[in-house]
């Protein structure tokens, strides 16, 4: 089945569901509406995790093609209403496939993603900008042809061009409130001809992105490549990319990476895990691992945070437990299995891959 046909079918289903949910009792018998939605929710609830993610993405893209207003907001609730996001981003959401009680609006307003503790939107914009400034200063005096050991076959010029592209791509999406995917090659980059000018080019793009994102409503809908189709996705996305590539640059130039705030690093890990199931080059290999039931634990000894990933259903679910850092002093035998990955939060975040061909 073609992508265009799948997208059209998803849009038709989303609009039909929304029309049923928002119809007056005089137009549609409530019992009939409840029965139809329950049956549809039960059918969709039988999909595997990978298929639920795919359908969730199609529903969100269909919603964002609509002009801003109440109708688009209702369409954005369809995916959560049918439980498609249940168990995909940390904690289960309340969905129709868990049993409809008849209070349709309450069910459909359950939200697209599990709530996570994260920094306020303006603070994340500022952190992304500060990290970009550090990156520009790190590479400004270095030879653009310097190899980057942590990015095979890349030079500092390649790394700087990539990160600067991320900033301009994200700024374009936030500024235009894009309703569908936009590729980086379709965004005006104004890339300098001389690689030696890349650091200043990157810094200018980072300033522009931070200003655009800071002035935008974080709850405004916009297409995103991950789980959260809102403006607030992008400062976190850009910050994560910048933090990891800053470490790449520092290792290439000085042989060691600089400090990283543990709280910022923990939020970056949350962001990555919440969005990884929607990234094809990560999700598709996971779907074929055939490791249902396998569990992976990542532990941060400096903060006590433990991320638990459980594979199954063609993907994975995850959760973060916060505990006193004294509770994790070393991997050891005991009632609780030792973590598979154990280190400071900054060391854990640097193990996660930020690079995506989706840009």
C-alpha cells in the first residue's frame, strides 16, 4: 500500500472519529457512537507497537494539515483516545482500547504522551543557545579538516555544517508552524563557501533559532519527527543534538569533553527515549530483534536515576526511576539486577545516537 493511500485512510479515519465524538445526541445515538468507538479501539489496540507508532504518526500528520483551530485540536486527540501511545513513552496513557466508559471527551483528552519532568521552555531555549555558543568557540580556531574520532569519516567542517543545519531546519519549522515533514535540503541554509566561516554561520543560526523558539507558544502545534507535535519539542531536540556534538567537537580538538549539568543530561536521555520509537533508523532494527521480554537498565551514579527499557511488541517501553544517588554506588549482585550501563549521567547521554538522516 502506498504512503499516499495510507495517509489518506488515516486522515479519513481521524476525521470520522472526531465527527462521531463531537456530534450532538440528536445527530447520532450516543449508544451507537460508544459501540462504534469501542469496537474500533479494540481493533486498533491489537496492533503491535511498531504499527501503533506508525498510525499515531499518520494521525498527527493528518491533524497538522488542518488550519489552526478547534477541529485540528480535536484531531490531535484521536491517537491517544484509541490508546495508540499507550506504553510507548514511559507510562501508559488512558485509551479507548482499555474500555470506554461513555465519557468520550474525558477519554480523548488524555494527552498524546506521558508527562515528563523537564526544564521550562525558555530555559531550554537558553541552554540550547549556550551550548551552540560553546560549540562555535570550540571549533572557531581549529582546522576545519580536523577528523572527528566519534563521527567516523567526518571532519570538524562536516560536524559544524550538520549542527548548523539542524538549527536552521528547526527554526524554519517553528517559525512556519509546518504541518508536514520538511527536509533540510528544502530549507534555505545560506552556507558559506569557506568552511572557516562555518562557526560564525552556526552561531548566527543558533541565535535565530533561540529567538524564534523563545517567542513561540510552546504548546503551538507543529510537525515533529518524534512523539510530541508541538513547538516545545524543538528546543529539547536541538539541545540534545548540540550537547552530543559539542562533546564530539571537544574530543576532536582537545581530546576531552567538557562538563555537562546532570539535570540537563537526564532530560536529554528522556527526550531521546521518548522519540526513538518514531525514528525509523532506530525503530526498524528494534522491530526485528525478536527479543521480546528483554530488559535494559541504564543507571546514573551521580543522580541515582535509572532508565529501564523493556523490549516487546516490535519496539520498547521505558520508564525512569529517581532515587537517592547513594542507592547506586556500583554494579553489584543483589535482589535487583545490576544495571547494564552504569556511569555519570553525562556518560550515559553520550552513548545515545543523536544523528539522524531524517534532517
